[in-house]
């Protein structure tokens, strides 16, 4: 990964997520001020600068949350497989 610039890494993250559309995953997002949100959901859409995950809320409700690919690059958002706990991007670590 040392030889890739940030734009190439963001492009690879986007490409990997495009191939995972419809896949169930666990996300952990650092919302600042010591607030960390952990949710599980399905990757619903990818767009040029962000991706959308449909997550389960309390009482069988769903919500859609979106994050940028840069959030993944900086570690603000971590995506893992719900069963194994392995990172969706093992090459990024």
C-alpha cells in the first residue's frame, strides 16, 4: 500500500465496496467526543464519493446511513464481516 497515493486507495476502497453491494456487514463509526456507534446492516449503494448502508435500529426499524470512502481510509469508519469479525479491507491495515 505504500506505493499507492490516497486517490488510488480511495478508488480501491470504492471498487471493493461496489463488488460487495448487498452484503451484510458490521460497521463501527467514531462520531467524535468519545462516541462510537456500532451497527450491523447491508451495503445498499455506492456513489462517487460515499456509500450507503441500511442498518437495523431498535424495534425492527431500519435507517440508512452514509459515509465517505475517506472515512474508511482514515479509520473513522471500520467495516467488518459480521460472522468472522475480519476486516472487509485486509489490505488496508
